[in-house]
C-alpha cells in the first residue's frame, strides 16, 4: 500500500514536470548529434598467434616450468564403460501377443474398427494392427519397468548390467575405450559419457538417447595422477609458446605506438607502411554500435572522445591475446536535415528520462524520511 501511494505521488509530480519542464531545441540537437555521430578508425593489430612461430622453448625452459608446476600438471581422470542399447525393436522382438489378448482388445474397443460408413471391420482384417499396437504398448511398459529398476535399485533390481542384458535378451555387452569427460567419441554419445562421470564405479545408469535406451555400467575409473615430464612436455611447450607470443605481441605494439605517437592521420598510412605494418579501417560506427572488426567496448567508448587532429594516441588496447593501436581517421557528423523528423521521438525520450529520474529520487527521499530514528531521551527514560 505504501509503495503504491509513493508511486502515485511521484507520478503526479512527474506529470506536473511534463507540463512545466522546458527542453530546448539546443538540448535536443545535442542529444541528436551524439546519437547519430559516427567515426571511422584506423587500427593496427598485433596478434599473439602471429608471434608463436618465432619462439621455441629450450629444454631448460621446459624442465624449469615442469619443476615449478609439477603439482599442477596432472592427467585427466578417465573412465571406461560397459554398455548395451535397447531400441524399440529390441524391446518388441521377444514380445508375444496371444489370440485372447487380440480378441479382448477387439471386443473392448469396437469403435476403433469401423469403416467411414459405420460398418464393423472383421477381426481377421484388424488382427495385424491390434497385434502391433499391443506389442508397442508392452514395449513401453518394459521401458518403464527398466527405468523403475534402475532408479529404484532396492526394488527387486537385477544385480548389474549382465543380469539386465540377460533379462532383455541382449547377447552382446560392448566395452568402450577409456575416455575423459571432455572427450568426444564416435561410438558413445556425449550425454552418455557425461553420465558415466556422475556415478561411482560399478553403478548402472539408464540414459535415453533419441528413441533408444543406453544401459551403462562404469567398469573402470582411473583417477588423475601427476604427469611425468614426458607426458607433460607437449602441454608445457604450448603454454610457454602462448605466454611468450603474448609477451612478444605486446612488446611489439608498445614499441610501435612510441614510434607513431602524434603522427597525423594523413601521414599514418605512409608511416605504417615504412614499419611494414598493415593499416586497416573499421568503417563508420555510432555510439550504440559495436566497433566493426574489433568489437571492443573500451575502444568504442574512447573513439568518440579522441581528437582526430591529435594523431595517434599513446595507448595500446589489450583485447585478450591481441593488442591494438587506434587513431580516429574521420568523424561523420549527424545530418541536420533529419533532426526535425527525429525531434518528436527525442523529446519524448528526454521527458521519459527526466520522469524516471524524478520518480526514483522522490521515492528514495520519501523512504528516507519515513525511517524511524531512535529518540535517545525516550530510550533513557525507558531504561
């Protein structure tokens, strides 16, 4: 109730402001220009990947890294499963339907076996359809029975995957190769391999994959172990190459920005060519758009405050493992001829912004004033 009263009073004040607030054409034009101004950047990119081939770690580097990080370098846990699949056909193949069951179904549901003109279809003609339907129903019942036995192992569940295979007339139980949790295998779906890592060794699990049921048992678990130097070598080399290539790319970018500092835009293509660098352009973008090619929020923000006349700024932008130097090539101002058409929408936008600010501030003020402040004198008397 208090919240409703607060908002009602605040909205009344906001409506009053709508009638009294003055937003000048100059204010709207300033907003219009900011929203529609566009810039085009020159940029140079220094990618870590481009420097990877220039560095090969020495045996000493590899050994030093191994000794320092030995405790962190471990093999991934692997698991191995035994499994078989139950398809609808597999479940149905051993199901038999008696003549009594067929007759009982035919007599219980006579409306299912009439022609369009209301004549009864003879049992001899309907027999095949009834048999298939009853087989399908029994197969689904078997599927539900199997699910219950896996989900509730205490309720007369067979012991292990071998007993399940025997019960459902499965002749072959396959065995996977050892795999990690992230490994993608051709013969085992990802959801099955993930399930294998969520249960203990020896546990039997049921996984539905499409119309098939996978019955799996975790046969072996090999826990992570500390890698030998030989096992870790390839991983160490990749790590060292990545670290060094990032360092080289950053150093190259920092050296370059010093050489280009203050170079005017009109001279930048020639200077970049002298340094053997490929100078690119983003193309025009506005404050509300991502920077084409770069997609960096920091660059998007800085692009509209950089002075195009100042030349290349003394800053290298870090974009993950890439390093970027930018300069404003040109600024495209908003088209003043389109301002009149946009004015109405801009006015409503600015009024709504002020309205929201007023409502929020008023509610906060009312809540602060409503706080109960303890009276020390009263407290002392009570004490």
